[in-house]
């Protein structure tokens, strides 16, 4: 079983960093919401990010109660 965090982890692929990138995308959107598919597409273009990395970034934000899920959208709660 893989750990969510590791001392050998690339910081640019860490959950908090990816969470910050997702927040930037949410702030750029008109309605403070963005499709999960758009998030994956835009973040994959920025670098070699896998689905698991993006998933952990979304879970990080959800666990901090910053976003909520309204399928298929991520919605900023603030």
C-alpha cells in the first residue's frame, strides 16, 4: 500500500501543491466551480501528473472543507 505522503515525494506533485493549483483554476472560473474533467485536462497539460496525484489534491481540499463535489463539478465553498 502506498503512502499518501512520503519524504521522498516530489513537492511539485504533492497534495497541497496540486490543491493550490486546483484552487487557482477555481478562482479563474466565473462561477467558482469547475468540471473535474477540465481540472484533469488542464493539470495534465502543465506537467506529467497522473490521475492519482490529481485525486489526492482534490481529497486534500475536500478534507480541509474548502471544496465540495457536485458531480461532475468541484465547487469552491468560500
